[in-house]
């Protein structure tokens, strides 16, 4: 890291010269150095967290899409069920005055099969 390299250079100059004026510079630089190290570690941590959240979001997009597709399929199934129910009700109502006042399961099943048969 460039900050580490610069820190080594300042320490070398301080040791070589040994003046009191450079000690103040070294002290200030040390503060700056540790602040920069902390900023760098925070940046790395935030980058990792950002990547993790991005992967999580990408995974959830697939789940949401699947749920949305399921919901649309369920709505289509509900519409078809209501259509069949209306058709069966109309048939039962139209045949209520027929000779056979009672309808059994097989008659209703045959009617449902006729309604659901592809046209």
C-alpha cells in the first residue's frame, strides 16, 4: 500500500535527521496513517458486504419471479374454475325441470368433462 511505503520513508528520514521538528511531522503522519488504514479496512468491509447483498438480491429476484409466475398461473386456474362452475350451474339450472329431478355424480362428471374438453 502506498501509505505504508510513505510511512516507512518518513520514519527513515526521522531516524536519519533526528531533529525535533520532524518528530511533530512523524506524529501527525502517524495519526493520518492509522486513519487511512481504518478507511481502507472499512472500504474492504463495505465492498464485501455490498457484494454479499448484491448476491442476495440476485437470488431473491429469481424467487420473486417464480412467485409472480405462480400467482399468474393460479389466477388463470381460478378463472377457469369459475368458468366451469358457471357452466355447470347453468346446465343444472336448465335441466332442473327435466324428467330426472335428481342428478348423480356421473352426470356432473360427464358435464364437467365436456366443458373442460379442448375445443
